[in-house]
C-alpha cells in the first residue's frame, strides 16, 4: 500500500509526492537496477584490466596459473558455443512457422538480397581499409609484399564446396563437420622412353638429344589429385538451409503442425532463458579472460599499438558502413 499525499499549490492544481523530483542518487540507483548487467560487464572489464596489469608487475607467471586464471572465461565461451545450434534452430523454426508461404517467400528473397548486398559491400570496404591502414603492422604499408600463389586453390572448388555444404548428407554430422575439397600431390612413376623414340622427344621438349642416349625419363614426378574430406567445424550453412525449409514446410501445414510449432516456440523460450542466465555469469567470465590474456602477453606495448590500429580500422569501417552504405541500400 502506497501513501498518496496531495500537496496544495497556491496558484495551480494539487500535485502528489510522486510528482516531486527525485534525488539524483535515487535516479542513478534506479538506472543501475534497470541496467545491472551492463554495469556489471563494464566493472568486469575494468577489474580484469586492472588485475591483469597488476599481475604483470610480478615475476613471470607459470602457464598453469595463467590457465587457472582464464578458466572461468573459457567456461563462458564453451557455454555460449553450446547454445549456438539450439538457438539458431529454435528461432528459425518458430519464426518461419508463424508465417504464410507468400510472406515467407517474399521475406526470404528480400533477406537473401539484403544479406548478399551488405556482405559484398562490407567485404569490399574491409579490404580497402585493411590495405590502406594495415592495422596489424603499419610498417607493412611501406614494404613490398612478397606473395606466393597457391595454384592448388581453385575458385570453382570453393564454390562447389559451398553448394555441397548447403545440402549436407547427414544432419548429425553437419553439427560438427563440414566438407572441403583437398588437393594432394601424388607421386607418379616416370615414363621411360627408349632410343627409337628420341625424335619424338625432340619435338615435344624442343631439345636436341644426343644419339647415344638409350632411354630418357619424361613426364612429371607428381600429379595433383583432388578429393573430398570432412574437416572439424559446424556446417552452419547446411543447418540453416535445412531448418529454413523445415520451418516453411511446417508453416504450410497449418493447424496440423501446431503441436510441433508449439514445441519449438517453447524450446526457443527455454533457450533464451538459458542465454539470459549465462549473461549474468558473463561479467565474471569476461574479467577472467581479460586478466589472463593481459598477464600472458609478452610485449604489451606492441600489442596495445596493434589493437589500437585495429580498433581505428573497425570503427572507421562501421561508421562508413552504417552512415553511407546502408542508407544507400534503402534509397
């Protein structure tokens, strides 16, 4: 029960105590209560940086001690990775199941066009900024780069791998593996050419051979063979493609698929509650990660300089992308 006290005014209507201005301290306390997670995260970053800097003043720490310091942060990262797959699946299916086929088709087409256009624009902008700033080591901008081209890497192979991963042959395997084309050098026994074939060798190689040669080895000693291998890593593209089709198909079934839709809606709510619980643990985990990383750095000045240039590159890219590129897309 709240006390409702009216205060008469000399030349105006009555006001209540709730309308009176609150003290600044009470306002700040209310803001902290509403944004407690943000405040705790900022405090965690500050404490992690401070304690990491203090640990650098001590003699070099043992690797096991640094591992123990970073252990809570490692647990945080593992929990977040654990929820990626169920969060993506439940949110996709619960969202698409509630849409009709026409809305899903239009939305999917627009989302795909928007995704491709923004991705291409962001990639081009990122390459331009990296080549102009060189955030890792600015001295590379003045040096002449020496690059070696890998002839085994093919754009066609990369594109075909992308399409193959879009249609995984095993959904369970797609949760932790994806397919990739691998090129290997296989030794081949040389071809031995006898004396009677010397004239043919002259025509092929353009080299005048001595008539006393009885046999010559021609042909490459190795050949490149391509094969498909599974590498570690979640096949996110294949999983998203399958569950998008799953959600759209379930939405077309109407009331018949309502129990399944309710299941995924409840699953999505459960996953979001788990994510919220992990977020309350994140300030402690972030402080642990920052403290361990700062304590393990050998040359802090060089790393700070490189991170500073990296931050400048990222901020400039975000400003250009958000203030110029995205508004142009919506014109």
